[in-house]
């Protein structure tokens, strides 16, 4: 999947995934219409409709809950990235209050950090981000700096707080590199999808093309929702990944 997301448009993948789901459900519907007699289905319409309604409500609630959860996680990550970029920019700005040598060193290290983030932390091959300890090294270097002015000591304290915040924000960002939807939730979603689709077979709909059309609409909607959940749960993959613009903007300093 990582290879496909890095080489194929996410929209094309969504269409392919949806198409495969539709083909599978059409095969199931074809088999069901062959094996289930129309008279039997018509006699059980009331019971089937009641079960279908209950199953649909339960499944839709689960689906909606998961979508909201992954979307909120995606938004929090995006906000965290914006804050991390702002913290790094503030480090460069405050470093301007130090002597030229120290200012140049701080700026060089922050830009090198941002460059490594852009190159290594947004990935599509399933590998973990390469360790980036430039901020820690910058902090240690600042500890060794002995200010000549009272103003420089105040700036050092501010820089230490900013670096500490930036490190924490990086840890939060790295923690989002892995999927947060548990396997059990995916199992429930997949089994729930199967139940919803199978229940749609248990009705006598004529003409046949209309039955296929109903199943087509249901399958398309569910498949797109599942694909959406996967993409939001993998925020650093594909063309829909969270923006790394804050780090690119830093490189323009």
C-alpha cells in the first residue's frame, strides 16, 4: 500500500478500491438472486426490513464515530505541525538578540533541522522517520554559551523554552506516524460492512437492474468511507498527507 500511495493518485486508488468492492458485492448479489426464491423473500420482507434497519443504525453509528475520531486526530496533528513551525521561527527571531556568531549557529541548526524533517519525516515507504537530534544538540550548545549581557541571558531562557516546546511537538508528530485505529475496530468495520451488504440481498426487488443499482449505491458509499478512514489514519502517506509547508517556509529565511 505504501508503494501505491507514493506512485498512484489517491483519487485513482479510491476509485479502484470502490470498484473492486462493487464487483465483489455484485457477485454476491448474483449468487443470492439465484439461490433465494422470490416468494420466500417477499414473505420475510417485514422481518428482514426490521433487522436491516437495526443493523444499519448500529453500523452507521460505528462508522460515523470512527470517521469523526480519525478526522479530529488528523486536525490535531495539522495544528501541532503549524505550532512546531511557529516555534522554530520564533527561535530564529529571538536568536537575533545574541551575538552574530551565536545567531548564525542557531539559525543554521534550526534550518538544518527543518530540512531533515522535510526530507525524512514525510514518507510513503512505511519506514520510520530518521532520528533528528539537532534541537537537543542546539540546546546543549546554548547551555555552554556564557552571555556577556543581561539581555542575552533572558533570550537564552526564552530560547530554552521554545526548544523544549518544539521537541515536545516533534514527539507528538512522530507518535502520529503509525495507525491509531486498532485492528479490532477495523475488524468490526469490515464485518459490519459484510452484514450491511448481505442484508441488502434479502429483499425481492424487480427489475433486477434496480436491485443492482441499490446495492451499487450502498457499496460505493461504504467503500469510500472505509477508504477515507484509512487515509486519515495514515496522515503522512499519499497526496492527502498533512501539510509540511511550515517547514518549507522556514527554509526561506
